[in-house]
C-alpha cells in the first residue's frame, strides 16, 4: 500500500515543485495545512476508536475533540486546496505566456524546422493536461497526508503489527511498479504520436479542397496517413490507461488482502488485543477512500508528468535558440539612413534527403532611400529567402548586413527589424490594428478601406476590424492597409498582386508604389508581373540562389493608360 502512495506522490512532486517556483512560502503553507488535515483525519480515527472502547459512554473530552476535529479538518483542507488551486492557475498562465514569449524570441528558421504541429501540441494538448493534473494536486497531497498519518496511528497502536503488515506489501511493491513503468512508457509513446496527428490534422484542413477533388489521394491520406497514426495514438493510450486501471485494481485488492490478513490471518497466527485489532480494521477501512482517490489520480498525474517533460524540453530548445536583443522604440517613419548593404551574405537549406543543399548567395547588394526595387526570378530561386534575410528574420550564415555601416547583430537585430513593413505571400491579418497608436487611427483606416474598396465589407472601431473573413485578395488588401498605417522606412511586398484583379494590380503598381516612393520610402517588391517592371528603379534577378543581374530600369512601358490610375485612386498621404 505504501508504494502506490509513494509513486503517486513522487510523480506529483514534479508538479508540486513546478508550483513552488512561483511562491515557496505559499506552497509550504499549503503543504503544512494539508499535513494538518491528514493528522486531523488520523486523530478522528483515534477519537472514534476511543469512543468505541468506552462502551457507549464517551468522555466530554472525546466529544469536544470530535467536534473540534470536524471543524479544523474541512477548514485546513479548504485552505490548502484554495492556495494550491490559485497557484496552479497562476503557474499555468505564466507557462502559456512564457512559451509564447519563447516562441516569439526564437529564430524564425528554427521555428520552421521545429514545425507548427509540435508547437501547437504543446500549447493545445500539454498545457491543458497539466491544468487537469494541477487541479488534482491539492486533493492528492491531502489524501497522501491522510494515508501517512493513518499509518503513523497504526504504528502507535501496535508497531510490531504494522511491520508485519508492511512486509506483506513487499510483493505489492514489485507487482505494482513493473506495470506502472510500462504504462508511463505507453503514455509517452502516445504523446509522440500526437505530434504526428496534429500534422495530419493540419493537412486535412489546409488540403481539404485537394482531397475532395482527388478520391484516390483522399483514400490514401485516410488509409496511409491519418488512420495508422490515429490507431497508434489510440492503441498506446488504451494500453497505458488499461495498465494503470489494472494496477489501481490490484492496489485496491491489496488493501482488502491486508484487511483480511489483519482480521483473519494474524489472530490465527499470534494473539492480538481485540481493541488493537478493531482499531486496525477500522483504520484500514477508513483509509480505503483516500487510497482509492490517490490511485484514480495516478493516470492523470502520469500524463501530466509526460506533458510537463515535453514542455520543459521544448522550452529548453527554444531558450537555447533565443535571439532577443534590445528594441529601441524609435520613429521609423523618418528617412534617417543613407545605405543598406548585404555584404557577402549567404544562407543555405540543409536537406536530409538530397545530397546537395540550396545555397543563396553570396549576395552583394545595396539599397538607398526612396528606391523602388523589383526582385524577380523563377519559383524556388530564393526570392522569399532573400526577403527574410533582408528584414532580419533569417540570420546570415556568412557575410554581414549593414545599415549605415553598422552591422546587424544579435544585440540590435530586433531594432533593425522595426524599420520594415512587410506583406508576405503567407501573410496573417490580425483582427485588431495592434501596436498602432494614433488619435486619428480609425479615421485613417476608414479612408484606406474606402480607397481599397473594402468599406462595404469591413468596418473599424477603436482599432478593431469587424471581420477578416474575406477572399484571399481582399485579405491581402487588409494586410496592405496595416502595413501602410505602420509608416516605416522600408516596405516589402512578396507577391502581393498575385491574388488581385487587373484593376487592383494597376492600383498597386501605378499608384501605391509611386506614392510610397514619393514619400521617401524604400520599396522592395517580389513580383512575376513583368508588364509592370518599368515602374521600378532597379531589377534584381535571381536564379537558383545567385544574382544574375542587378541593373537600373530604363525601358519604357509598351503602352500606358490614357488616364493614369493615380488620378482615380489616391491613398492619402500621412
């Protein structure tokens, strides 16, 4: 009986220490109150046993003791549970925020290699698993205190008899430990399969149209990807839970065997005082309930222990890749720089399958204020990677990025990034205009919505957009609106016009880009729309990671509209 108690408390100790990091004093107070509650439970058994010995005439002291214990026991239990529950919620909030900060502080390339499913599994699966366990921790420790205090009372009744009973538990220790270890291993394997399951769920949602249009692909996805992973996840979970259930059942049976040995076996072997024997029987029956609670919580504690280990490992890997540096909140709208240079910058993608690797660079490029530059080339030539390097999202493997001869390092990379407003091809639109503070923010946003012909679908109030549930092209216009409101020195557009109709392509190339250029902004556009290349000051062409040419644009358009689009659509200057 001791081993299940120790095993459950040992696993819970990880969670308990996790709580102790936030307030050792409160945790110790909760632990002390839990011990007092357990002692009160044992004392209550002793008072009841003494009352039974009195033959129906308990003393006034016993009655007062009983009433006092009935008052102190629930109060100490309530206080202990309340303290630990409050600490638990605080710890979980901190854990979520800490993971979120670590994700934001980790390099983008590392997060891409780690994969979104693993990050989502930690935030969506592991954290709630720990939540459920932390709710159980107060109850678990109080019941452990009850069991320990009960055993102390049994030792006080007859220490020799307690030692004899504990010797019978030795078999239970061995037969309980082995399956529990296997059960934890199955739960850990189930958690590993969960990461793969999240990957398949993302494919199910993101590739839903493709799966609907191709019956064989859909059948193969279900039968070869999703179903086998789900089956393994289910199998490991069922095996783990069943093993814990069997171990719990064995633990309960062990208690009954101990009671049977106490009542029938030991008296037949050696004489035992009937009052001591009745005290043992009463105490063991009383301890069955807290023992049952401990056993029921063990699968929850086991899962939470695995989840906590996964989060700790993920947190350690994220912390090891941390790239935080001081961010200076400066007015990035001022053109207070003269030259941005990429001096011998390279970046490579390592592949475990291919024998070679894709290498971008070495790049020797420079940019000036008020310059409009198009980056062109075929798919996979490195255009987006160049954008991520240029904006400080990727760190060069060799070479250096310099802004006005000041090299971009880990210490100033965050500040460097604040010069850029970017709309990526895989952009995201937030429901609020976060980080933008202006008394006229709503009015400016409404005017931009009108110019982008979104005012009939999207409204803005106190910086919050009424909806982002729009078509891809319309959502890109919202992303452009956000970038325009940021008013920074550099604007980068990665295939922005790819999802726009011909009208808004003209608005983008013939209106917005020249308007930004006129305000002294440096604009870098990744584009395949060669009919608009004449708008640029320079063309930089890439081919398989190498700059093929970087030259000024001197070719006039083959034809131009009679009425410039800029006269029809004019985004307001700020």
